[in-house]
């Protein structure tokens, strides 16, 4: 063998071994001690790094969980209760169950209902359009329809419906990571409790202008007629200026309000029409009873008054 | 050999759009009174004025209908006489809804205190404090476009010494001629206005800066000011944005306003010629700011004109007076083509800051297809503030407002030179504006 080749191989091998020894000792000396539970927790997390939990990524979340030692303030919305249960098992602490959420689109102003008053041809971003003016329809509250929300979605859980011009959330894919909610300049998207049997009910409108103006701008705008507000037995509906808002915490999903809306803009998910109809009939019956009771009371009051008058006359 | 007399200009950046001053030789005509006016209470920078009239009240021309709330705010006056109609939120030329007062016109009855005679009043009776108070009372705001309350500019903060007054007659925006016409038709009034401003500020030097494409105005003022040593006239090179406050100061005095600073930091106060005329009228004639000159122009407009318009007149009335909307119109812009804003509704009222209505034909109005950034650096060359626009676009798009601030995004004067020169048609200014708004209001949680 050529001695040059031999020496080269020997020298390089020697350098390699020396470097390995040095690296071994240096790595021992300067080892970063990390709780090995962090790695374990990270493994069960979805590892999408979406930021939905409020932490910069899944590793940061794992670290925060291990450091905090309890799960009261930390929750992975993507993994949900199943993943959080596994995390709790790893750490040997109690799991905290949370109701799953989903993003809902709180605007029904499709092309059909909300006519365009001008054409926007600027940079294709809702955020820019919102900073420039109030929108290409008369409604200053509605969806701008340029799909910033669809673009930020990491889970392909949203798409723009070309027929309506509004975004649609795909129920099975949405993880409630909050990215679209943060992105929307008009606050159209909102996280909503997924609800029992995945049933939800909400008002798909944000227009707070008075009824006549709002209806001029959009045929399905909430006019603030308060019919749903009066129909609700659980005080779950409140009026903000001229807009009805359902509080999901108080809502018992009785669906009695749904049919009171004259523009059918109280939107339900996974509720059968039969249930809505039954709820409506129940409400009408109750109202009828209340009306009758009121009438009877009125008659009784009148009778009492008359009797009182008669006794006064007699005296 | 006589050296060629080089005109002054600012040092960095700038572009040369075609100036299209179609209406330069059109005499200002008063627009007939409209049927009704809608006067927004936010026509200026600062707090909205507080409404002091009610539906059904009868008002005279010049009557205060909304008073200033705080110092940085402005009074709003009735621009017509008649009955106050509905007070509600309406769309104005900013593209957003704001509170506005509707007045149905009946006759043309003016407040008795306003001097409506044509004669020139030269003698300045008021002392500096009274002048500022009168300007504040009259609701005068910067009429170049930004509509900053004039009395605030005249109240120089303590510890700052102002030695120069600059009168901005540059009008570097293409198409617009409102300032040009007022300089040609009311030069004597403007000179008195300058004297009033000099007295209020206590300065002995004033410079009128006029771009050289308005040579008739330059000569007119040179002739008028022959015997006036304190006021000089300077012709400036035709270059956009020569009329930017900071650019003008650099061109005329070679002083540089520090980043985030005000002209007063380098001893200068700048006022627009239109504002100077309004100040003359406010101080000498006791006339509040109730009308302004608006240029209605465009390549296919039948009768492009300069109108004297009452504040609150619907834009539609101006367009009808200018011969209607041409068929090929693609966009109607409030202001000039560089910095103006397309209006979304033709019922929007003329505000104190509306300098022109521009009708752009379809083929020029539509935005060209956007391509990727090729890093050619043209936007950096064009930026008159020495920024790196392409980089600010990326930072704004990513929402990195901390870095954007470090790159001095807030120094951007939104002149649009970067978008104008970009060979890839990138919406640079749109994103810079977005970045600036992101900085102003904190992100949602």
C-alpha cells in the first residue's frame, strides 16, 4: 500500500477518535438537564405547532405543563380531552376535562342577501381592506370574503364557498386552534362550544346598526326585533344595540328561539328540523297558555273591581 | 458664462409622474347651493367635534354646529342655512361611517358677524394670541389633505424656537389645481394671510415654495413681494413628493426633521396656501371654514373645473356640474392619483380636506397583476424617507411589528412612490399602511 494513503488514513482515524473523546467529555460537562417527562409529553401531543394553546409550539407547551404541574390553565385544543388525559397520566396528575370548541362563522351575508355596492381590487387581504374602508357591501360588520382565515388554517378545516362568498368550517377537521379568530379583522369567526351531541345555536350576524339600516344593507341582518330575546326562557339571549347575541354558557339548546327569527338567521348545527318544529310548537303552546292566563287574570281583576264598586255604591 | 440656475429639490428619492394639470387655466366657479348638505363631525385629525344642534333647529351659514373636544380637535360650522335634519352615522370619504349632521338648505342667510365684502383688509388688528384663538374658533384645518387643526400647529410647544414659516404651494399631486388657482386668483389675500401667520408665530422670515410647473404663480408672487424683504418666493423642481412637509423643509432650508419629530424641532412651521387663505378669511373677515376649492378632473371628464364648494356638498353634485360621470370611469378618487383614496359611495360629502375629485378611466384604474419581488431596489431608490419599502412589506405581511418599527415604518409618509415604481406591481404601500395600523393598535389576544 502507498505509504501516503496509509498515513492519511491513520492520521484521520486518530483525529476522529480524539475528537470523539473530547466531544464525549464536553457533552457530559455541559449537558443541558431537561426533565425527561417533557420529551414524553411532547410525544403524545399532536406536534402541529399551531399555537392554539397560547404557547409558541408543542415543545413549549410540554415544558409549561411539566413546570406548572397541574392542568388548570393549560389545555391543548387540538388533542382535546384524550390527549390531555394521556398527558395527565404521564405526569401522574389529575386530568381536567374541557368542553370541546369549534369555530363558527357569524355572518350569513352571502352574495344573494348582501349586494355589492362597490368593487375592491386592492391587495387581496381582508386585513388590508378592513384598514382601508368598511367593505364592498353596505354592511360595515360583515365578512369581507377574501379568505385570510382559510389561508391561516393549518388543518385544512376551512374553505371559501364560491356560491356564497363566505368561509365554511369543516366540523370534523376544526381543532379550535383560534388561528382564524385571531386573523379575522372583522371578528366574524368565534370559538363556540361544540355542544351536547355536537348541537349548537347562534345568531349569524354582527350588525349592530338599527334595524331599518341593517336590513337595507343585508336581507338577513339581525334587525334587533327582540322576538328571540323574549322567547328565551333561560336569559341566554341579550340585546347589544340592535343585535341579538346568544350566550353559549347559558344556552340550554332548547331551540325555541330558532323559529322566531323572521329572516331565519339563528343558525343551528346538527339539529333535526323535527326538533326545531317541536320546540316551536312547545313555545307557541306556552305562549298561548300565558296569554290565556293573562286574560283570565285581567277578567278576574275587572270582576273584582266591579264587585268593589258595587259594594261602594251599596254603602 | 452664466451657470444654469438649478432649482431646489429634496435630496433622496422621489418620482416623476406625468402632471396632467388639465384644469390649471380654469377659473374657480362657485357651485350652486345643494339641496342638502351632510357635514361629518370628524373632518380633521384628533377628537371628533361634539354636536351642539338638534334635529329641527334652524341654522345660519357660519353657525357652530359642533364644538371642538379638547385641544387637538376642530369646530364645525354650518356651511348653509336651513333646518337641521337627521343626525346619524353616514359613510364619508374615508370609507368608514362617522357621525354627520344633515342640513336641508333654505335660502342663504349668513351670520351677521361675517364680513362678506370682497375688499382686501390689510391691517392686522389682533395680537398673536387672539389670532390663534380666532383660527381655532373658525375651525381652520390643514387643507392640503391631512386636515390637521391649524391652531395646534401655531401653538409652538415651549422650549422650541421657530424662525421660518414655509407656505406650501407646491401641489405636487398630479391633476390637482386647487392650490394653483387660489394662488392666481387670491394672491393679495394669501400675502396678508402670510403676514398674519408670521405675526402669530413671531417669525421674520417666510418662504413660499411653488413647484416650477406653476411658473405663472411664481412670477405673480415675485412681482407682489418685490418690496417685502421678509417673504421670499422659491421655485422648486417638479418632483413628487415635493409638497411633503419634510421634503419641502429639506429642499428650501436644507434642514432635516428627525425621525419621529415635527417640523418645529428644526424651527419651521409649514402651512398650505389654501389654509393660509382660510386663515386670512377667518382673521380679517371673521369667516369660518365653510367652503373650499375642489378640483374635479379626469381625462374623460367633459368639463373639468375648479369649484368653490360648501363643506358637506355630496360628491355627486360636483360630478353633475362637471358634466356627469364619463362612461369609461373605473374609479372615482377623493384627492390626487398618488395619495388619494377611491370613494365607495357617491353620496359622500366634501370635507375640509377634500382637495379634488378625480375620475380615472377603467384601463388605468384596474390594478395590474402582481408578481414576485425581484429585489431590484427601485422602491428603495424612490423612497423619499430613505426606507426599505420591500422589506417593510414583508415584515407587515408577517405581522412582525417590532421589527417593522425598528425599520422606521412609522416614518413612512404614505406618498406611494414605492408602489408607483415597482416593476412587479406589488401593493407595497397597502402593506406598509397595514403595518402602521398594527403598530397603532395592539393585537387581539
